[in-house]
């Protein structure tokens, strides 16, 4: 690393140092830096636990996080030298965490919130991070996969070799160098991704690709295409329906209201669910009042009756209007685009007008 000496118009090398030489500790300093700002590891992570030690085998996990796809991320941090067994240690923790159920993850996060006296709601924070509108969807998203992040000032070559092999065999593992430097008694920390290394093909100019095909698609292409067709058809009715290709639902936001209209395909239940979700006590009461006053009109126009869920499973301040239709999994989803899509669009048009 170099800094620019303006007076002499030259680059001057910055002296490398160690955390020990600067009286910096693994738990009090490095863990805290990453806990408070996990984005320094080039990831959109939500930290949900710090020094978790409630496994049956009493071992302490440095940090536990959730990424934007709902995967659990195990973070193991070392100060000046990774040692030769940190990879096995991380794999152990990964195996332990793979058994955690969504309710247990929420409980772990709640303990973290109370430990650090954060003024947030665990369920709402998780949903905001995952960009989902229904707590019921957490069961379909949380902890479907596990990932490992290792961070250290210096890595043992054996660790990098094992990590590279794991990465090449589709185990999501990353190694970050978190190296300290000293300049005029000030500490500078340089963070670099070592594993997996950058792909040389990333720098090759290639034919422009369709944006819809870029990035990781975690849902089957049939589901993605179904919802993308719903979005296209809704736009013809001037509805801005949102869909992310890692989810199994799309939704429309009611302007200036904490109310969304969603179309959901649940993995474990063979049906489509159209849900109108009010996120808050005031919004819930408003939604239910409008529905009761306009119930006959709604049923006349749509030919359906909604069921009412007055208390959310995890958040009692939330409320929903629900309508479900059967899904025959032996049929291609494209067969439902017109019938289900048109019903969802008509519901959205009517409620958008009523809830303004």
C-alpha cells in the first residue's frame, strides 16, 4: 500500500504492522468493526448474533449473519494469523447452524437485539432485510443455505488451499484479508477478497446480455417467468407490480399506505394466495374498515370473498385479507398466467382505488 506525497510528487510505501503491535484485540476490535459495519466485507449482511455459544457442544461462533437471500452466514475472524484449523472450525459451525429452524433464528436474533439494546423488531427487521412482505414467507426463505466468511490479517497457506478447493466444489466460502498498516501513528486497514479470486473473464468485454438473465436466479425459471408475465400484464393496466427473481411472490404497494397486495406461491402448499397485507395497527384497522364497508361491492365485482386474518403469526399488529386458489402442480405454471393473473390484477385495481 502506498500514499501520495504531494510535496515530492511520489508514492511512499505505508508500513505494514500487526494488530498485536497496536494493542488491538480480536474480539474487542476486529469483531466490533465487522459487527457494526458488515458491508466492509462487500456483502449486504444483517448481523443476528455475536459470540453465539448455545450449541449442544459449547463452542463460540464469532458472528452469525443473514444475507439478502436468507442464507445463514458464519463469520470466523482471526487477528494476526488464521492458524491451520480455522477452516474446519467454520465448517463445524456451518453444520451446527444448518439445523436451525426459522423460529430458532428469530429467537437468536431477538437475543442479539436485547443484548445490544437495539430499538427494532426482530421480525420486521428480517423482513425489511429480505425485502419480503409476509412473515409467513420466512419459513420458505430462511436458512435454505449456509455460507462461510473467514477474515484474518494473514492466512495459513493450507487454509487458502482448502478454501479454494471448497469454493471450486460449490461451497460458498470467502476469505478476506484484513491487513493493518501504520502511517503517522494512524492505523489504516486494507480489506481484500482472496478466495474466490476475481475471474479474469469479469474484465473481458463481451456481448451485452439481457438484464433479466444476469445474476443468480434462485427460483426455478418456470416460477420466474410466471411472475414476470404477471408484472408485464399488470403494467398494461398501469399497475407497478414488483418482483425479484429470488422470491416466490410479487406485490403492489399502495401509495402512502403501509399496505401491499401480493400474489404468493407457497412451496409446501399447492395453492396460489392473494393477500392484502396491512403492516401496522392503524393500517390494519383502516383496511378492515374499508373491506367491511365495501364488501358487497367487492364481492359483486370479483365474485369472491376474502378471509380475514386479524393478527399476524409473528406480529399481532399486522392484518391480512386472504384468498386462495388451488394449484395443480402437474400443469405448467404458464397455464395460470391469464386466469390467476387477471384475478390478481382486478383485485389490485379495485383495492388501489378503495384504499387511496
